[in-house]
C-alpha cells in the first residue's frame, strides 16, 4: 500500500476536526496535534516545520474544497499566534 502524502494526512486531520465540531486551527495545533496525528494514525514522522509548510501549501493551493471547506479566514484573537476558521458549504 502506498504511503499517504502529507497533504492527504492534513486533509484527513481537518476533516476529522470538522466532523467533531472543531472549525478552527491555531498554528500551535499544526506543530503539535497534527504532528502527533500523522505519527500515531499514519506512521508519518516529520518535523513540525515540515507540517507547517505543508499546511501553508494546502491553504495557498485551495486544496480543501474536496473536503467541503469553502474558505479559510484568519480569526482575530489576542494571541500572537495565528488562528484560522474553516468555513464549510454545509
């Protein structure tokens, strides 16, 4: 069986989050939760910065429409980190 790509794993992670009612992603979650998800569920071990680069690529290439994400908006928080809200067509 072919190993899934990092982009595929990111889409699965986001899809799982949306299925559980979580429509936001904070930058620290990409570098912690996503790293653990990739390792535990898919056996893919990459550095946090590799996952962050892939997340930027997925956002820039509008690759989330296949999991029904219609837009990604930055949430204005009082934190120094970036948080995004995923809007779906549902």
